[in-house]
């Protein structure tokens, strides 16, 4: 009899709890548009954040709600964006692809180190010791923190210890921007082909003692394109709101500090830029 009472009690409690859970499920149920799953499946699953959302799922939710257009996803292909737009019955919209740009070209063949660093092999580690051993205190330290942090294999260190960005793979996630202790990376539309590959605030030929390709603040680029470029803190400042599809400003730069970046990855320097043929390290006192 005792066992029967226990079983009945347990069964009753089970039914009561099941009923409560059923009611709670109906009362607390939050409807989720099934289109979100479909749209998420059509996205590239890069979860890069280039669209302004922390991942593809939140972006898919924004698309279904009509808060965003598919064109905002610059990682997806054009066909992919059109497919999402067709599914949702909206305009695809347009958004220019952005990529990471590096404001330094001072590899070990053109820039010198004035102190030898021995420690953790990272840029951040070296930067903690008086800013690093590089002669130019603004220059890339060359340990490849940016390459290591890039989840999209878009950055490779070249033969001279300078990171090179592959535009076709870059998603503008911003991880390289955050990890660089010298703040050398920034995100730009791919149409920004005219580029200042230097961040030194020094002026004059003394700059060349530390880096052969550093900007000496001669101002020739600003003279040749006065409506496009101005000199600010000894560096050319390009006004990208103006027509910047011109290679005129690079032609008279004596060091090649201002360049033209081709989509293929080729870096074009002006006619008067000094030719660099050194393949090994530049040593102190070497011209």
C-alpha cells in the first residue's frame, strides 16, 4: 500500500510538472522567423564583423527585419548577395569592400635596428621594451603578430619582415588593427589606391638614417596635388573625399613613401623614387 501511494504521488507530481512546463512553454515562447535560418545558411559564415555585426547570425536577423541590405556583407560573392536579396524580396544594395592597409614599408633591407631584442617573439613583446629596437620608433617590428591573428590567411610576412595584405582574402575584420602595437593598420575601401606607406613624424634627411623609404616631409606630393594632399605633422594627408584616382602625387617622391597600390598586390612607386636592390639586412652606418 505504501509503495502504491508513493507511485501515485510521484506520478501526480510528474504530470503536474509536465503541465506547468507546457503552460510555461506556450506563455514564454518567442517566435523566431524561420527565414533567419535560411539567410544564415546563405551567408559565408566568416563571422568577421565587417558588416558591423558580431557574426553572421545577428546579421541574418537584421536582414530579415529589414534593418540591413545584403550588400553590407562584402565577404559574400555578388551572386550570393543577389540570392539573399531575391529570397527576401529586397534590393541587394551596394557596399564597397574594405581591406586593411599598412602604413609602413620599412623592412630589414631598408630600415635598421639600433638595439637587439631578445625575448618573446611578438611585436607587442618587443614594443614593451622602450618601443622596440628599430631605429624608426613608428616602424613595423616584423614579428608577424598580424599574420598570426588573421583567421582568414589574408596576411603574409614578406622576405623583409613586412606584412603584406591579400585583398582577395581580407574581410576587414579589424583584428590586425587591434593587435599592432604601432597602430600601423587601418581599414580602407579598396578604391583607396593612393597610399602613404609611412607613419614617421620626423622631417628632413635625418629620417633616412633609420629608414631609406621613410617620408622626409619634403612636400613634393602636396605641391603636385594641392587640392588632394596636405602636409600634417610631417606626413602627407590624402583627402579621399576628393578625386584620388591619380598617380601624379607619387611621381616626385624621392623615397617612395607615397605609393600606388594595385589590386594584384603590386606596389607602384614614382619615377624619382630611389631604387632599392639590397636583399640582406641594412647595417648601422650603411648608406
